[in-house]
C-alpha cells in the first residue's frame, strides 16, 4: 500500500515539476516542492515497510528451511559418496528418516497445542523421535559404507 502511495505521489510530483519547468512561477515552485516532499516521505515509508517485511519473511523462510535443509544435505552426501546411491534405496531411507523427524515436530508442536499435556501426544511424538533416531543411524551407516575407500 505504501508503495502504491509512493507511486501515485511520484506521478503528481512529475506533473508538478513539469508544470514548474514549463511555467515557472513562485506558486508552481512551491507546489512542486510540496509534492516532492510528500513523494519523499512516501518513498521512505515504503522502504522502511519493505525492509520490515523482508526481515520477517527471511525469518519465516529460515524456519521453513530448517525442515528441508537436513534432508537435502543428507541426500547430497549420499549421492556424493556413491554413484549407486539411488539404486541402493538410500533415498527411500533418507525420506523415511526425514518423514519421521518432521512428523515428530508436527505432533509435538501442532497436536501438542490442541491437546496440551496429553500423554498420548507425548508417546506418539517420542515414538516418532525414536524411529527418526534409528532411521538416521541406518542412514549414517549406509552413507559411511558407501564412502570411497571404505570396505562395502
């Protein structure tokens, strides 16, 4: 909204400056100066609001990236460790680990808020965390075995 206001103010500023250029008078100079100040204020407001939005959006994007970056890194490490990574179902194992890990977080945060203090929610969340830990151990074992120079 502030950007639109700045754009409208800029259009009025351009007309006022052009008017003063074509018909220079004290009144046209005052009008072009006033409209230029309004434009300046609107642009500064738009810049501040944009920077606030950018900072908030970046924080939200970083929060989301915490869910996806570990999976991507583990897949990249697996692919780099062996050309046969895709054929050995390494990707499926990583996806299972990641799904258990994300499900743990979702159950703990989302379901935990709907039923705070629920023993069932706690048991399910911890079971998912345990599954994620076991699956991660299997992923680490598979990647380590596939590293060059390691016996298969």
